[in-house]
């Protein structure tokens, strides 16, 4: 990875002003990696902000919001109060699709763009970047930024380390997916940096209502063949809820792949998971989505019934 980090160092040296942005509804991998990169840039005496509207913090539970509030030195900006100059650079983390970007309006205002991602390249990837690094073998963005922190010899607050560790665990489904020796090394380094296991557990907690709601949906799930489970959610849900249900289905005995389908506002969303035998990225891409071999997703204008039937046809 040193070659990648040297390239990033060269880019950082060229600019004075940085904005970090991730995807819509940024999860803890996106948030944690953004905070880690923020510290690297700050250590290089750069002006840096994270593009995240405080009004959108409602997607996180209280423990995450309280942790963010304690990081009062972090500069957050949104579409109402950010500005860029000719020597500004936008670094996009954990996403490379303009449709999934937190706010794609910024693309018309910044000419210097860097993309760092760990998902399989989609057809609608952002063009005209000064540097793009997409490595679908990485478990998460946190894994990459953890090693960049170590390479840069930059220390981080224990809260940041804890958020990063939580993000790493979410993206690997507690080290059950896309986990290599480097993933464990990244987790070990975050522990050395002061990640608090108790705080990490608090960050990953959920309410009883959330747990029961998800359990009810999982109870209604069904097998579409001997090794693939599917769950249909009839209510409007958040993307994160679909992901959690797909993850939980994969924990069941004899389940090698799972699909959670539900309405996300006016679209039908699907979270796809696999233990590796079934390449869910290939299925998602055929339906307009993307991701990795074991973790993919999509949103479609088709109905739930149509999406369900197409997935059943594709898995054979």
C-alpha cells in the first residue's frame, strides 16, 4: 500500500483546501474513514472539512451522535455553508457513483477530485478525477485509512479510533465477510490507537424496537432454494435496515447467500450478501446495482414482485 500512500501524499502536497465526502446515509465505515483522513490532512496543516449536514445526524443513534458532538474540533460543512477555491480538492470515500454521492452538486464546483473506494466499479462511476483508487479486495474504507494513518504516523482521538473500529466490524459483518490478515492488522492498530471496546459496543447497539422489528421480518423470510434466503419488507425502510437483515439471514444454518428487499422512499432497494459461493455483485449489476462478490446492493424502479422474480431467475 505504500505506493498508494506516496501518491496520496503527492496530491495532498499540491492543495491547501480539502473537502471529504462519502455516500448518502453514511454508515460508520464512511464516517470513521472520513474522520481518520481528516486527521491525516489536519496533521499536514491543511484546511479540511467533512461534508455532512448536522441535520442528517438523525440517521445515527444517540451514542454515535454524542461521540460526534465530543469531537468539537471537527469542521463539518453542508450545501448551505461550504465554499471552494481554485486550490481545493474533493476526496470522495467509500463511493464512486455520482448517484450515490452525498451531494453530487459539488461535482460541478470542484475540478480536483480524488476517489478512494472498496466497491466493485460501477458503470456510472465519477469521471474526470485526478486520482482514483478502487480496490474491491479491501474489507472497508476504514482498513485503507487505518494503514494510511500508520504510514503517516498520525495519532487519532480514542473516539475516532472507536468509530473506525465499529465501521470495520459492520462492513465485515463481525469479520465474517471480506476479512483478511490485513483486516485484523487494521483492527489491531486501531486498538493500539486507543479504540475503546466499551464505546465500540455502544456505537453498535440498537434499540429493542429495532431488534424486534428486524426479528419479525427475519421470521417471515423464506428459502428460494436450498442455500439462498430472501426477506421481503412491506414497509418503507432505511438502507441500513435492509443491510442488517441481509447480514442476519446469512448467519442462519445452511444459508450461503441472502437478499433483503424493501421500499426505500420511491425505489425498491435490495441488499445482497454471500459467503462467497454465489457472486452477488453479478446479480446486482444485472439489475442496475453493484458492490462486491460478497456484499452488493441496488435500487430499482421495478416493483418488489418484479425484483423478486428477476433475482430468482438469475440465481437459477
